[in-house]
């Protein structure tokens, strides 16, 4: 039988994971929820505010604007990074000396601390002193990401693609390498070629791994902060102020944590909802018996 | 397709360009970086690197970071292996919800959670230790490891487990000698990602440490605040942070690229 | 339909094989006639899967040629060789239904739709998959999936040879029996040459007309199951086939007859010459050993009950000899002696039969 066996003793297997994660999750979460329903004027004196903060956040124009920017940004990068990552993984060598070279080089962008990523792209894209900026301008295009919203978006997206596509590549590549030879052999005998092999063998076998990649990129891009903040500071103006950046601005600007806490929880719930929807969709089409 | 190598080649060139720029900056003075456009440092200087190698706050930062990252990677992957196996092979009370709940721990924007974390770890007396950061990073790394490993484990036909039982293997021997080798790609990827995400994580690492266990990431943010932007130093530090991770991926490359040979049980 | 010929086949997985051990296949030269059911039998690592993959074209041999009939097919890819292969683990296209799985090889060969439909239904009927044609292939049990794998080979009317690489490995024991019978039945219905690789002698002996026994990269013996059982040409065959395996006793040659424990052992034929320094052994199956009033004195060590007979483990000096005793038969209480049936006693030099 291909199905799973019911075994409640499996909880023992899962226990270490639950303990380690819950320890870090539950208590801090409770603290934040606590803050989100209270008001303080300092001196550790709290007043119950109920859902006021939530209402305030949900109705604010500012919140809607940054949410929209965030959704646009995330959609664009998902559309670029996922197909690109898969395509690169398909063309990477599976054996031989180049494998190591490819893997190591591709992993490099992932390893750079995010503030350095932002800082280096900042210089890299500056019109006068940066390689990218200078090159684009010398092609006749007027490009200055510190002043033009379009240029700022372009640079931000380019930076993210540069930074994170390798994550998709690595996951997809590992997934591809896990497909047993017998499948390719059977396909050979059945007379299937390139595209059919991709569609009927490689893509289905990579589905789980791709789900992880997409969910990861979705969540991380939705919470993106450091790189964008160091690159553009949210500007010019507030054109690249995504949700996280806005959240921090509010948190730092306020005297108390109430609205910030409420906003983070709303934020969290949005990500949760969208992820859950996506996850269910991907898992449903798996057709598990 | 003889031209298959074109795609990865162009991609890698694209990736290497800003890195070359980073290296370029690391050998310049901040003045030159901001003042002039030069493909090669006009005034080549090692000063940035020297500073890092000789200033204890800098190189200690590297050791501290490596310490907690390695601890965290080991804990995360070890705890995740049995859990992922359970999720993959068994149905139990609350399994689907538990699985999704794990992932939700990566969905919270960290900014506001920093303070509660600080309070928590101070309360248990672990503040300013590498263990604190290693444990805190479990929050997002364990779910990642479990998800990745489960994904790879589910691709292994359950018939493999059953065949092993029929042949009389005790469970632990089956798990380590037969099952684990079939998911080496997943383990390699999971280990690398745990390492990577822990390595670059800034906020919690800064919040939970002050002096003794201060990580390199925290030291680097100093360069942004104190004397304006010491770009050259930042670039050098950034370049050096690539190296440990490069080792890790080199180390796991065989795990990742090894095919899953449907061997005889 | 065609016969298969393998000429001077040698294969190594290493780029520069040096020693003998580097060769997975040391030397294979066989002919298989059209339409037969053959088994490739041998322990793990003996090279049988390698040989199978060379015949199907998934591996190109380091040396030697492969012939289908009169055609040299060594350089022809698998999908043009008119072969089908069923693997150890079921290979199905998860996203497709059973019907689509079976139709896939025909679609790739651009067979007209009506013909595909007819063929798929015919094969589904043969394999008892009719009622599951519209179900997703991934939802079937292991034996169902193996049937689909087999089906994909059978749908193609141009298939001359069907190869099986230990296909029953993941099947439940009671279903193994059902599938095995099904395969035999199919062979009679379809008539293609079938080559079945296994390390299980029961599977080999029940399925095949001719069994090819392999050991460490060479073919040790080819013969019908009866031949292999009664006249093993190599001590390995004797040991591997039959349960319990053949008894192998060290001996010497004296005047054309073997000596064991100082006693002459009767043979049907005379031994002519033996190479100097060769390791000489007598081989005789437990089925052909019995208690006698006089013969080789032995001590009874153990008696195991195997249902309708008992396996008696006896000992003479350092040598263990097994024999079979029928259920009701009494065992000698003391002074037991055993004798061998001369018609089924063989002598081997360095493992190979000489008499």
C-alpha cells in the first residue's frame, strides 16, 4: 500500500522539534499579542485598548498603500525567480568537476549579510560611481534610482533576483538529482523526449520541492526589510516602502508598541492566510490517496 | 544540447558581477569608493582587511558567528530528521496542522519580536551566549529543515521501508544505513540553508548578545552608525563572510548532486 | 520477433579497468532463441542487471556486440530496439491515469488514436486493469503499478523482447504468486522473448524454460531447471539452486574414481585426467544421499523438520553432509552410514565439473 500508516507514537519523533520551536514561538508571541491590545504612556503602566489598534491599522490609507506595494513587489519577483531558478537547475551539470564549481558560485549571493547586500547594490547602482549605474546611463537611458521611482523598483527587483534566485536553483537542483534513474530509463524506452520528460517526470517529481521554494520566497519577500532599506531607504519618497519598512518606521516613531504590535500581527495573519491558501492548492493537486 | 552550458554560465557571470564589485570596494578607501568610478582600485589598500584581522572585536565576531551557526545547523537537522520521517510516513493526531504551524513561524516580521525574545532569554539566563542565538534560530530553521527533508523523504517510495522490514532490519539500522542515504540531496540542501539563514540573521543575533558572543553581523552594523559609512571596511567584512558559507556548500556538494540510486535493499 | 545473440561481451563501469575485478561482465557469449522464457539467475552483484541493460540498450558495452536476429543493434538506442523493460521499483507517470500511462508509448510513436484505444483496452483486460483505467496511476498499489509498467511494454505491437529486472521485489508475498503465474500466462499468450532477472531461484525455476546462472560476471551454466538441478556444472550452481543446496565434499582421485574419507565413491563414469594441484570436490545433492547399511560412517548432528520431509545434518570428521529423509522414515539410532546415488554424484575440479 502506498498510504501512510496511522501511528500516534509518531509524536515522539516530532517532540524535539515541537519543543524547540514552541519555546521560541509561543512566549514571544503571547508577549506581542499582549502589547497589541494595550496602551502605555510609559512607566510600565498599561491600559486596555482592545481592538482599537487593529481597527486603526486596518483602516489607514498608509497601510493599504504599503500593502499594495508589497503585493506588487512579491508577485513580480515570484514570477521571475521561480521559472528562472527551475530553468537554470535543469541546465546545470549533474556530474563531473563543474558541479562543485557551479554549486559554490551560485551559493555566494545567498551568503552575504543582507545589510552588505543592500550597501553594495547601493554603490553598484549609483549613476556616477557604480558599475551598473554608469553602464546604464552610458547606454543613453537616464537612470537614477535615488530619484526615480521606476529606477528604484527596477534596482530593487534586480537586487532581489540576484540575491535569491539561487535559493530556487539549489532546491530545484537537489530535487532533480533525487529522481531515480529508472524513470529516465523507462522514458527512454517509452520513446519520450525532452519536453515530455520535463512535463511528466521532472516537474511532478519536483513538485514538493518547488512548493517549498515558492512558499519560502513568498514569505521572505513579503517580509523583506534590510536589503531594501539599505538600498533605497524606502524611497524615493515612499515609493519602495514595503510593509516591513513601514512597520519599522511606525514602531520607531511611536512612543509605545501598541500600533506596531497590532500591525505586525495583522501582517503575520496576511502572510499566514495567503500561504495557507497557496499550500492547500499545491497539496490538493498532488492527488494523495 | 551542446549549448546547455550557456545558461548556467551567463547566470553565474550575472551573479559574480556585483561580487567582483564588492571585492573591488574592499580594496579601496571609502573616499575612493564614493568619489570616483574605477573598475580597479586606484589606490589599492589592504587597510580594511588588516583592520579586520587585527581588531579583536572584528575577528571574534567571526568566531562567535561560526559557533552558533554550526550549533544551530546540527541541532536543526538532527531534530528535523525524525520529525520529517514521521510527517512523511505516518498519520497522527494533528499532523497536518502541526506541519503547517511549523511553517508559520517563519511568517512573523522580526522587528517587533526582538524585545520579547530579549526578555525570554534573559529570564532563562542564556543572554549573551552562542547557545542563545543557536536556540533562537531554531524558530525559523527547524521548520525549514523539516519541510525540506519531508519533501525529499516523500519522494522515496514507501515500498523501500517495507522491503527493509521484510528483510528483518531493526528500525534504526534501516533508518541510518538505508533510508538516510537515499535523501542525501535533501540533507545537503537543508544543512546548507540552515547554515545560511542563521549566518545572515541580524536582528535576533544582535538582540540576544552584547559582548561575549557578539556576532560578526552585529559588528558590521556598527560601521553604518558610528563614523558615517565606512564602506571599505564593510565591503571587506562582507567579502570575508562569504568564505565560511562557501566551505559549507563545497562540503555538502556531493550530498546534493548525488543521484538517488534505487539500490537493492 | 527475433533471437538475441551476445558476442564476446565485456563490460566495465570504470574508465580504465585494470584487474579482473574491475570488469562487471567478464565474458559473455550466448544465444537466446526467439520466444523463449529465460531467467538470469545469480546473487547480487553478479552482473545480471548490467547484462540486462546492455541488451535493452540502456548501457553501451565496453566490448562486444549485441545482435537481434541478424542485425547488430549495439549502437541503436533503446526506443528503437523494440524492447520493453520492467524495473525493480514500479515506474509510473504519476500525473497520468492508468489509461494515459498505457497509451503513452504509443502516443510517442504517433500511433493513430483508434488503434491506441483498442490496444490499451486489450492489454488492460489481459492484466485485469480494466476497471481502473480512469484512475490516477499514483493511487494504485505496488503490484498494480508494476502491471502498468508491464502494460506499457505490452501495448507496443513491435516489442520483441520484454525484460524484467527483479520486478517482484516490492510486491506482497501472496501477490507475488499471482503475478508470477500471470507472467507465465502472458508469455504463452504473447509469445515474445522474455528475460527475467532475479536472485530468487524459485522465481527463476518456475518462470523460465531456460535458466542462465551467473556468478561474478560470467555465465556459469545455461540449462533447463531440471538440468541445473540434476547436473550442476559448477559447484556454485549446485550450492545456489535447491534448498538445501548441494553437498560439497573434498576428495582425492584414485584410479579413476574419487575417494572420500578413504572410501571409494561410486560414479557413473570414470575420471580420466585431472590438472595437477586442482581442488577436487564431490558434489551430491541431499536428495540423492540416503542412509545405507554400509558406507561412510557419520554422526547425526541435527534434524530439521521441513514439512513432508526432514533435513538431517550429519557429520563425518570436519565435513557436514546433509540428506533428506521422508516424513515417516525412522533414523538409524547408532552407527549410521550414508551412501550416494552414483547417477547423481559429480566430481568438480576448481569448481567446474569433470565427471
